[in-house]
């Protein structure tokens, strides 16, 4: 091989590597985040009533929003500052179902080392892209009594561990089917926990929700949320980022053009009514108006595809700059693959 051919081969290989590299796969080794992990659920389960009074005072002082969410909203405890709050917590946890539920939580999440590391890594990635934005002070693990999965406050994030036990575990199977439909139980999957934490913080503290807005504005809003989640976990499989099963994700890819055609033909893109937006963007057994074999939230999926395509066309654009772009500029560049 001549020197010239060797040189050309190196250039070609370099171009291939450059094109194949994920632009979101950035080096965060020098990024630091001061993030505390608090296992409030374990304290509630394993402390005496007397010990709980002290812990509750500390929680009310240090993580007030999460504590009030847990005791005042998730659990029917009542007065969160009363002297008998410890006894009330113990009485609530003494229910036979709660005893078994807490046992399953402890079994599934006994060692949170890897979980904590992955959440920390996600926030390092987010800090890399948004250095001026505040990151959470703490992630608080709790048993929300199935009230919520990952809920972000102004400074902290509450994670209801019971919602990630998996649909096939006994305590989840026992949930009343008239309240917890099959699709709700299917969503209680451990593999989505970290992405839910990131999505919760992003939609609460990073991206501003459209003030009303048309369907397409909200589609792109959700697309940006999911693109930022992808930026936090660039090595995760795509179906996890969008919170689909592998089968649902493949179905969505195969039917992307048909879904776009449906939105255009039905003149839905610029609809302003809440029902249309709910149908296309919110959780459910499927996306209303489309084949029931397909997944829910196809509007979120489409928005993510639109934002990804836009960013692939503007590789020099930062994520901060992306969020300043109008929805129309992203919409105008979208093309479905034939």
C-alpha cells in the first residue's frame, strides 16, 4: 500500500468514526454535582415512634416539600407536625399489605449503590449542558402509596420506589384492577426509574411548559424533554428513553410516517383543545384515534424524533440554544423517512 493510499484510508476511517460518534456522549469526568440520597422510607420502617419524631422534625426542616408531599399528600396521616405523627406513621405501616409492600421494596432496593451512581451521572451530564442551572440538592426515596413515581420539587426529587417493583410481583398484582389498569401496572418497570428521575427534573426545572399552545407546540416541548433525557443517558437504549417496550418502540418507528400523515390529514397539529393534547401526549393503554396495537404517547415519540432530526442537522447547536428555538423552526425542518 502506498503512502498516499494509507493517508486516504486514515482520512476515511476518521470520517466514519466522526460521523458515528454520538454527539451527546460527552466527557463529564470533570463535572461535579453535590447530590444527597436520603432513604426516608427505610427510616420510617425501621425507626421507633420516638425516633421518628426526631426524624420528622429534621425532614420538615431540611426537605420540607418532600416531607409534606409524603405525609400530607401520599399518606393519610393528617397533621404533619403533630406530636403523635410517629405513632400515625407506624400505624399506617402496620397494615398487612403495607408490611408486605415494604418487604418487597427492601428486597428489590436493598443496595442502591448502582442506582445512586447512575442518577448522579445523569445530573453530571445535565450540568455539562446547563452549567448555570441549579441541580437538585437531594433525591429522596420513599413509599408514596402509589401516589407518584418521580416527583420534582424546587430543590429535591421524591422517588416512589413501590412504583418500580414490576408488574409480576405479588403486591403489584394484588392492586385493584378497577383503579390500577393493566397498562399502569406494566409501566411499573425498574428499568425506567433513572430516566423518570431525569425527566421529572427537566420538565420541572429546565424546560418551560408551553402556556396553552397548540398540539404541535406541546409535541415539540415533549420532544425536547426526551432529547434532554437522552443527553443525560446517551448510552441507554432508545426504547428506555421514551419509556416504551422494545416492541412498542419498533412499532412507533415503523409507523412514524403514518402517524404524521394522520395528524396532518385530520388537521390536528394546530388544535388548541386539551382533549386532543391529552390523547396524543398522555399515558394510557394506547394513543386514541390510532390502532390499539400501538403504544401511548405517540405525540411524545414524534416530538423526540423531530428534535433529534433537527439537532442532527445543526450539530453545532448547544442544548441551551435548542431550547431557545421556536417550535416552528423545528417543525419546518421535519421530514419523515420513506
